[in-house]
């Protein structure tokens, strides 16, 4: 019995029913350990029954263990005409294998089956009774758990086959989704579709409102939530309904998109046990976190969702407010390909480039590398503009001259005009950029990777926050460099309204 329990614990060591489950352990490993547990359990059962019938204490303790008979119980009369299959286990044993000390002549056509004589009963029959009863209870419990294990394995295997079929391109019209208990909980369409898939949206800030607007324009029904209700007005005007908490959003949705500011916000709106989206999401539903966040947190959300029979992707974006408004964002995806295939039609409503970066967390790593590139590019752009101004060049003409050469960049296209017009309105907040660069620095430090350009950029943007410019856009970097050099670029007044207005 003890070996059975040991083997069963080993089998469940990688099973999602346990909180310490090691995800990704081969299914064959689970089945091997469970088979050993079953074999050991069978042997334990046979030994207990054998001992009860023919063991050294069978004639004295067995009545107490298996029949509940006390050693001083009254003798029982059994008719020899009674079919043996109607006798109890112990009665059959006495009838088929009589013992002179237990069987005596009774009335005509019968015999008397006696309980063991008190003189021959062991003095420690009490412990035998406890051990025997405990053994039977443990065997029953282990038998039930083993059966549940095999049932769960069968369900998991079916689910894996469905996902494999989907990835090979031969998926059925719906994917059967399973919870950790092995129960089928939802037939999810192979791809999301307007009128079929209800979308939840958490975070309607500068970029989130524009992205949710594209989803509404594509015909999807949307339920939204934002801590500041005023920021939800643009999507409400387009037909979105409003919820009072992330959990309420998820309860009404098949897939929930999250676009908030910081990893702490992500943890709060997704993982909070009372009000979080994951707590309200139905099994088989999906969380899509579009916030630039911590890769470790993305892995935690993925694992937690899996344990609940739910799904998640980390899908940070780049392209700023202009890309969000134009529906041309670049999206980096970390997670399972089948889940990406399901939500791709929604992502395409606001993204023009969707790249699967790899396993959970890799979308965030890809965004971190992207931010490192942008940060150092922004430094080069601003320093070039300051140099051109200091030597007497017309900065606007200088920018036009380099735009078609190797120095041309997306940063120049997006931000140079804003800098010259002293337009520091946020397409992406300085304080959020500092957060992104800090995440990248932490990851680099963990890998013992030296990135001096990244460290410099993070310090420059930190100086902007120290001077009260955290709510400005990332183009405000020019102000930190101007202050260091005691100079200022000329301001060019544009007759056309800014795209951020």
C-alpha cells in the first residue's frame, strides 16, 4: 500500500491537478508511474485478502477484521443446503475449509460456525482491526484516484491530438478544450469571428481606445473596463458596453485583451483572486496581454491559466499612437500557435505585422529588444539634431537630407516634426518607457549581459521623470539633452494640426 501511494505521488508530480506541477513532463512518464501504482495496488490488495483468509492470524483476527465479529460472539448456524454464493466471504471459508475448532455439528442438515475461541484469540486483536480497516480504506481511495488519473490522461491525450491536428492544418471546425479535471468545457471555434466571439477589453488609454475601436469597427461585440471611465467614452460611443471590474468583463467574454501601464497593473487586473479577469473567465477562454510587461509574469499568467483550463498569450505591440489609430501596429506574440491562430483575426484589425516570437514570455522578450533599439535610436536622432543646430544648419532641411539615406529611421519619421513643433504630447509616455527599459536592464543583468547604450538611455529618460516630464511623450528626450548643453532647438510652427490632437 505504501509503495502504491509512492508511485501515485510520482505519477501526479507533473500533473496539473497539483500546484507544484512540472509543466511539459511527457505524458508517458505519468502513465508509467501510474501503471506501477496500479500493479503495486493490485499486489497489496491480494496480500491483504490472502492474509485475511489463510494468514497466521486468520482464524483469530479475521472475524474481527472482516466480519465485525467479536471473539465472544455467539455461534451461527449455517445450513449445508445453502448455496455457497449466498454465504459471506468468511462463511464460505468456514464451510469450504472447516476447522475442528470453529465448526461443530448442528441440527439435521446444518453445521455450526463458531467465532474463534477466546483462549486462542491474540491479545492484540485491536491493532489488527485498525490496520486492516485502514488498509481497506486506503486501497479504496487509491483505486479511485488511479482511475481518475487514467481518465485524465485519456482526456489530455485527446486534447493534445486536437491541438496537433490544428497545428498541422487539418483542424476540425472547432477545437475541444479540456479543464485540468479532464472534462470537456468548451468547443472553441478554430478562429474568432464577429457575431460568434465576444471580446473583452481592459485598458482604454492612448493606444487601447484606438485598438478597441478597430475591433468594434470589424463587427465584434466588446465589453470594456477602465479605471477612469472617461477614457472609455470613445469606445462606448462606438457601441461597447461597460463593466465595473476586470472580472465582470471576463465573465461576459470569450477572449479578453489587456492594455494597461505596468506589470503591477497587469497582475492586478488579470491575477487578482477576487476581481481579476482570470477569476471571471470561463474554462476555455483566453487572456491576451498586450502590455509591455515582465516575461516572468507572462509565464506565470500562462501557467496559472493552464491550471484552470484557460489560455493566454503575451502580445506586446510597437508603433505608438499613430500605429494604433491607423491599425498598423507591429505585434510580437509569445504562446501556443493554436491560440494565436484563434485570435489572429482580431489582432489583424489593429495590427499589420503579427510575428510569433516563440513560447510564453518570448513576446515580451522581443518587445524588450525592440525598446532597446528605439532608445538608442532616439538618442542618435536627438543628438544629430542638436549638432546640426549648433553648427548653423537648418535643422528641418538637415532632416529631409538624411531621411532617404542610411540615417533615415522610423523614429525620425514619427518624432522629428513633433520635436521641432515642441509637441510633447504622448504617443507613448516617458514613464512607461522608463519602465520598459528597466525591465530590459533587469533581464540583461540576469544574463550578465552588458548593454551600455541601454543603460545610458534609461538614465536620460529617468532625468526627464525627475524634472516632472513623465507624462510627456518619448520625444521629450530632446529636453534632457538641451538642458545638459544649455541650448534649445528652434521651434517651427505648423499650420496643420498634429496627429495627436
